[in-house]
């Protein structure tokens, strides 16, 4: 089977993590930490997840012309991602996240978006050649909203369905002009509440929130509910697609893996419920392992657990 073409637009970050007894107070220097780096950023996580799940992925992102950008690019190439539309910014550093993780599990994260914040509508238009023939455009909210909207418009022009993962949670409701261009919106519980004004605690409230989002112009809403799975709602169907039971080790990027795998399953022609089942399995596998991109499963692993 030929791999379906998936276009991902979004962010790439390098996560720099120090694990230490507790989070340092302002002005304090705390010794004794253990340092690791990991490839992250929601766009990059979703691109990698889609590539491993079986997509022929092209990624639109802006990286700095620095060591972190070089490393990210090498990672995308290793996952056979089409990097022709990746831009390098000589003036701005690559995106980084500085993360403290305390012994208690509590964390504190500071993000410098860097080049991610400089991905413009003009950049998107320059990458128009990537749109025709793509089976889905997958986006998140770590790049500027006008850029996301410009890409959604181009997708509409070329008949490419838009999957928008409204994460991280936006500080205000999304413009209706953008939502009307979205085929599938995939908030988690917090994002669904922020965007709909309805607190999501169970199936009934998930349905209510999804319904409110449908009224804002989206075609289909899928609210991810952690270990419980995901709630699907559109004009034709509604219901919970249960998650796969696993021993959770690290849920970082569970949502990103879900979105990447969902895009591939839909692009291969599965119906919505089947595609969510596939995405639930991929995301469940990712929570059994540490890290963001390192935890995204290969297609063979997803198929094994799907049976
Ligand atoms: P994150 O921010 O950690 O990436 P999220 O808040 O965006 O995640 P969730 O709703 O927590 O997204 O999870 C996304 C999907 O991952 C769920 O719909 C489910 O398929 C899977 N998942 C998450 N947590 C678990 C778990 N403990 N066990 C099994 N599957 C899980």
C-alpha cells in the first residue's frame, strides 16, 4: 500500500530537562541535578508520530540556524520526513523548553518559542506546492494564529481536510473564521472547556462541549479523555471510543501521538470510529514509554496491539 501524504505544520522545540530534588526558588542555585535533552514541540511530535504510524509526512516548520535546529532536522530525516519545506532562520534561535522536574513529580517549564514564532503566512504561501495531493493538514497552536489560519485557507483551496489540535490551551476562543475551515478539532478536556465554556468531566459533558464547538463551525469534534479514550461527535454520530488499558509510565505527547496516528488512519480511508481506535492504540503505546518523540510507536507495534 502506498503511504498517504500527510502535511504537518507547527513547532519544533528542544526540551532541556533537569531532574532535581526540588524546583529552585527565584535567586537560588541548586546543585545535584541530572540533565537530559529530548526532541519535542507539538508540531514535530505529531509529524514524527504520523511518519511512524505509516504516513508519508511533509513538515512545515521554522528552525534556527543553530545546533538545536541541526539536531531536529537530522531527527526528521531519520524518520523519513520530507524536509523540503523546513525553513532555517539565521536571526532567531530554535525553539527551546527549559524544564525542571522535582523528585515529587512537580514540574516547572519555561518556553522560548524562538523561530517557531516567526513562521509566517508568507512562509505558508511559499510552501503551497506541499498542499495538493495531501490527505490531511495537521496543525496545533504553538505557531502564530494568523499562520495557522493562512494554512487552513490554503488547505481549503486544495481540498485538504484540516485536523486542528487546539493545544496548548488558547487563552481565548478561536476565531470562527478559522473554526469554519476545520474538519476535525481534537481538544483534550481542558482545551474543550476553554473553547466551549463547558466543563468536561464525563461522557455527557463531553457531548455537550463538543456540540457547542460544532455550533462554532467545526465539522467533527474529538475530545481526548486520557486513559478513558476519546469522545467523537458530529452531526451524524456521537459516542465514546474507549482507550486501550496499559501501564502508564509517561503521558508526555500522548495527545500528539493520538493526532499523528489519527491523521494517518483517516488518510488511509478508515471511518472516524476505526481511526480513533487506531489512534487510541498508538497513544496508549506512547504512554508506556518515556519522552515525547522517542515514545511514538512504529506501525508494526500499533498493528500488533490493534488485533
Ligand atoms: P498530553 O498533553 O500528555 O500529550 P493530552 O492532554 O493532549 O496529552 P490526553 O487526552 O491525556 O491528551 O490523551 C490523548 C490520548 O492518549 C487519549 O485519547 C488516549 O487515547 C491516550 N491516553 C492518554 N493517557 C492514557 C493512559 N493512561 N492509558 C491509555 N491511553 C492513554
